[in-house]
């Protein structure tokens, strides 16, 4: 079997995709690149179920804990980081296994990026100040006046609305104008791809178990340390699954059992949204119910294609 260059492994939280990636990395002499929007942050090891030291001893992992919590990681920024990591895998003569649950990251790598410029920190601060000044509804109205294509966004979608305001303020052109410009893919081909999609009852049981383990294995301490940093509450890391729930508990708004139940429910809902995204946006990707089946199917796909 000729060694392939690139494999995509996707799925919802708690589906077993990390286990599949690790097994395939061992079988194919590969390195793993993170495609999860929250695992990229260094401050959230337990909450995001980042690879353990023993996992990292088996295979090199890229883009896990790569950014500080004070930073923002858009799909565009991730794709540029992933392209660099792919270059390292190639230089090492290794298979690259991109593993995660953030579908937009896979799409950004395959379809390419809109040439939307990064905006300076001071413009991002102005966007937040402007939203605070006007209120959510009036701020949305202002954004829509600048860029009518943003009318599809509700007033509560502060992250995307502020991004549109920032781009218009920094460049003088609407975000939708930048997004309409030609894109160039960042990769040439994918040798195999798989979505791990367990039965719904199995997945939900895993979500509940993960949330319970998280609460006992250091997640509370992670959130406490994060709160001490007094970061902007609008930052992505502050909205990571587990952070709002545990933060509410630390403020005395919920007891531990109620917090756990809320976290379990929100984890199940998040997994359901991920499943829906992959079913709608990646309907032609092969499916597997377990990590073991995913490993076998990827090996089979590589053999079928003569790799």
C-alpha cells in the first residue's frame, strides 16, 4: 500500500474520532492535525478533551492548545495554520490525519478562503464598544445598512455581526463583497474521508459520561483559572461548551448537580447540531458507527483506490 497524503476524520463530540485518528496514525505512520474550534486553545485541556500525554507519545499532534484564550481563531486563520502543519507532515514523510468536529474548518481547507482581511485589535474593540452603545437590535440595523447581505443574521449573533462591522470599518467594503471574491483551495486532494456517526442513544450516553468525567477531572479548576484572567466575555473560548455552565456554578447560580445536568443537556444538543451539519453539508462522506469501523473503512478505501 502506497502511503496516502491526507485523511479527513470528522464527527460530533464524543463520537470516537480522536481514537480513530490515533489508531490510523499508528497504522499508517501519521501525524494528527486538530480541526476542532475549541481544542485549539491552550487554556481548555480537560473541557475540550485534548489528547493526553500518552496519545502524544504515540503520534505527533498539531494545533492542539496552539493559541491563547485571548485570541480568536476564525476558519480562515485555522486553515492557514493547518496548511503550515500539512507542510510539516509532508516534510516528515508522514500521513496527515485531520481530525475534528468543526465542519467549517474542513470546508475552508478544501474550498479555499475568501480574501477577507484580518482586522486590527483596535477595530475589534471599537465593534464591541459600538454594540454596547447601540444595543443588539440597533447594532444589527447598522450592520445591515452597511451590508444588506447580513440581514440573514439575528441580533443575537454578536460574533458574526461584529465581524461584518469590523471588516466594513477596516476596509470600506462589506464583508459579503470580500466573501464573493474567487477562492483557491489550500489542498490538492484528500485520499480518504469519514464521518463517525454513532447511533443517537449511544452518542448521547457518551456525551453524558464525558460531561460527568469532565466535572471530576479538572474542568472546574480550568474555568476558575479562566475567569481570573478577566477576558472579554465575547471571546470564543468564553463560550466553549462547559465554560458558561461552570462559570454560573462558580457565581453561585447553580449547584453542582444542576450544573452537571445543564452541561449534559448542552453537550447532547451540541452533538446533535454537529450531526445535522455533517448530514446536510457532507452527505457524500462515508459513515462509520464506531472508531474501529472508521479505521477499517479508511484502510479499505485506501486499498480500493490503489493507495
